[in-house]
C-alpha cells in the first residue's frame, strides 16, 4: 500500500476590503475675538507754576550732577522740563 500525499494548494486569503467611508468635515466653532481691554489712562496731576519751577530746577540739578556736567545748564533744564511736563499738567 502506497500512501499518496495529497498536496493541498493554499490560496492566500485576501484581507478584507474596507469601504472608504466619506469623512465628515469637522465642524469649526466660530471664533469670537474679544475686544482688547481698554487701558486706563491715568490723568496727570495738575501742579501750580511755583511747584513746576521747583521740580524742574531740582531735576536739572540732579541730572547735571549725575552726568558730571557734560552738557550746558540749558540742556539739563530743557530735559528736566520735558520730563516734568510729561508727568504733570501745569496750572
């Protein structure tokens, strides 16, 4: 008795084909832009002329001392006057 070998040809199984599902577009939420916060503008303090003169005089003096008197006194005075006017209103 001779035994015969049966050869079974195996076919490669195909992977299951997935159907392409139409992707729904993501719903975008409406972006609400916030208005920028308003900066509180500080009101300048009003000072009398005499106080203004004293503040400018003092600021010019200290500026010249810190700088070693490299500029003229008029330049120090004008710089100090501009700085004081930027911070205060003069009556």
